[in-house]
C-alpha cells in the first residue's frame, strides 16, 4: 500500500506545478564540458541580471540581496567578470525602447525581443568568454517523512491534517515542488557549459492528503538565499 | 478523457488466462474483441491525447492526405475487409520513428518523413506498422507474451491509474497510463512479431508496386540514425530487437523475390517529388534541430527544404540563422549574408531577412548597408516587437 500511496502522491504533486524542472542532483557534475577545458576557455564572464519567473514573489530587497551575493560569489572565483549593472543598463534601455514590459502574456514577444537583442548587444560590446545567467527555478524535490531533499539542502515540509499518514504512516515518499537558485554559464554561441543549483525552500506544504502551494513568503530569508547562491558558484 | 473502470484494470491483470484463445488475425474485421482490448484502445487514445495536449500534433491536412494515399495503396482491397478507418497523424519529433495504435491510427514522426529519401522507403515503414495493426500485435503481446513485452512492464502504471481513479484524479492517471503505450511504442514488439511485421510489410510493399529493395534502404537509414548517437538507441524505432538480423532477413527476402521467375522490379518513386510532398516536415525537423543546436543536421534539413521549395524564403533564412547561431561572432559572415539575400530574392518583402542583414552589416561596421536593411525591415514590419530597438540601432550607427 505505501508504494501505491507514493504513486498517487507523485500524481497529485505533478498536477499542481506542471512546469517543474527535474532535479539536477548533487552528484551530477555541473560542467557540461570537461572541467579542464572549461577552465582553459572561460576566463571572463558577463553576469546577467537575475531572472525571476512570474510564479515567484521576490521582494526588491531580496532581489538586490541575491544579485549582490552572486557578484560577491563570482569575485571569489578565478573568473573575471563584467558586472550585472553593465548588462542591466542595456536591458533597461531596450525595455524602454519597446515601450516597457508588463506581466501579461501579450508582452511575451517584447520580452523575447529584449532578451535576445540585449544578449546580442552584450556580445558585440564585450569580448567576454561566456555569459552567466542566474534565475530562480521550480524543481522537483525528493520528499519522505515530511522532509524534502534537493540541490544540496534538506527542508522540513509543513503538514497539517491526517491524510497520507492514515494509510501509510510516516513511510510515504514522493516528490514536491521546491525553489532553487540556478547558475547557468553559456559560451558566446549559447552552448551550455555549466549548470549548478542551490536549494532555497519547498514551495508546497501538505494539507491532509494534498500538496498545496505555500502562501507564506519563503523567499525572504537572506541566509538561505546566500547559501543557495554560494552552492551554485562553489564548483567554480 | 474517457473513464477507465477499475473492472477493466482487473481484466487486464487476468489476461494471461485468456491467452490460449488468441489466434492469428489477418484480413479480418478489426474491432475490440473484449473489454481488455477495449481498455488497451482507451490507453492508446490517452497517449494520442497527450500528444495533442502537449502541442506535438502537426496539423497538416495535405501531408495527412499524402500519407493516406500511401496507406490506401499499400492496403489495396484489404480495405474492404476492415471495419475501422486507417488514419494518419504527424507528430513533431525528430526521431526516425512511426507506430500504430490498436485502432488503426498510424503516427509518423516528422523526423521519419524528413529522413526517408523517397515514397517507397516511407511506404516500407508504413507497411510494417500496418502489419502490426492487421495482426493485432499490441493486444497479442499483452495477453500472450506478458513477461517479455513492454506492455507487461507497463501494467504497474495501470495500478497507478486505479489508485488515482479512487482519489479523483482520473485524467492525470490516464495521462500516466498513456505511458504504458509509450513503453510499447518506444521499446518495440517482440522479435517474433517484428519479423512477422517485416515479412508482411514487405509483401504489402511489393503488392502495391513499390520496389522492395527500398525497404532495405529504409532500414539502412534507420540504422545510420541509430549510429548517429544523438539519442538513446532504446528510443528509436530502429532499435526494435535485432535490427541487423531484420536487415539481413529483408535482404534475403528481397533477393529471393528477385530470383523468382517473372519477377518485375517495382517502382522507385522520384526523390524530389517526395521531398516536395513532405517539405513541411523537413522544415520542422530542421527547426527542431536548430533549437536543439544540432547545427549540421539543421543545415542539412534546410538545404533539402530549399531544394524542394526554392520559392519559400524560410528555408534560406533558416540556413542563415543556422550559421549565425553556430558562430555568432563570425568571422566569416558571407555564408549567412548570402542565405539572407537568397531569402529576400525568393520573397522581396520577407522582413526577418532584412533585420538579420542589418545586424550582420552592423556587426561588421558596414554602416550604409546596415542602415538600408534596417530601414527596409522597419517599413515591412512596423508592428514587430523589436522596432524600438532597431530604431535605436539606426540612431546609433
């Protein structure tokens, strides 16, 4: 029976957040090319502004905090960087040129145009070896006994009601949506060279036999955010 | 999505008991024989629904009609004995793959359409799938070969469906159960059934007047793709059991047929006519390869497309884009510039090519050329999302 419960949990979980990414496990190498080759070919990077998908609510203060931590983390590596403000300046200019961005779907074309043209402009102006793109991602986290583990962190899952414990005691397991900080480094022709994530917090909580999205702001803990950034940059 | 009853699931678990009643079915009316087969059909419908919901179904009536013509030619008068209508769907996927659902709908991937060189080769694959259908291999494997068949492996998913049905998430459960069908589709049938479908497929091909030797070439192409190593061999149609053995069997069968008295070679259809018929699939395959950064394969598909549709600017433009995305910094811009120029030669008002001509000229410091191209772009696409940015380029040349 516990196995069947697991299957049901996976199904329930997948219905809530269909866009969830699969876990980039802690054992996976973050390097998509040989590490030696990466170190030889990537010496300078341009750091792009943090991308926060609409599904997340991140305060301006925490946004700034994440970008500052990322800059700090990059400076601790052997890589020389073109800072976020340089990239941001181009993006801001292009956002103005398309008449500003709104959060509705109609603006998707404008967003794509801004992202594409600003990257091309960065490429033209700055002879860096690579581009580092940071984002918040929803990932799928392994979940057992009210504990979730993913991208180098373990977090307790808030639970209320009987639900699964009625059938399977505390032995149930499955997957749950969680938030991570992701660092992806691309070469000048957009080939992915490096991908690493650091876990932040779970995005769901258990209410009886259902997993529901958390209503509290789980992206408000500066320490957790800093740790996530450090994990993503550490292998560099 | 239709509801799958718990009773049907129990029936599926009880199927081995019925194995002795299954007989080889050919040239007979084809409808579900019992509740278990009906359940199998529903699972297949679930898989087909997933393809549609995920946006992978290519809606191209012309292409479907073309495939329908091939199917009818292969089946000949067998069509009179079938209670179900043979249908074709085209799926956006670059794998060289095709499969048949138990109710006679044949799914053909864009990659297969683009990969074959002529109609006879495609007919060889379709004939093979039709044979699986005529011999009800999916059902036969479910009931008679549970231990080895992919369907047998997928029974666990039906248990999931049962649990989820109880918890009220039937649609999702069916979506998962559709994985059962995926399993069958991607893993292939048993060796015995593959050989049976190869033999009958070849017979259908010959009866329809196609050159049988084209089946060998079709298999060779599948094998080359297997060797390409881009995807897991397990996922390829060509990875059904013992592809080498099947190729040898086909060669033997074709040679045997050729030695027969009164043998007449079948038709080898023109490859250009074929490329024109499946041009849409070729373009889609190239575009997918480009998105997935298989630049050589994308360029090859676009070259094939411009040969088939020289009047369409998209093929030339995408050739230019392939070159740009593979080497954005150049140093050689001539190849992409030529491709963009060919695009505007094919259609003088093709705006995207002017934008890229302008971008390439700007990158090389050719101010006048860039200005001219950007101005033309703005006049042709005044509503484009990036007009403000392009105006900025113009102001700062």
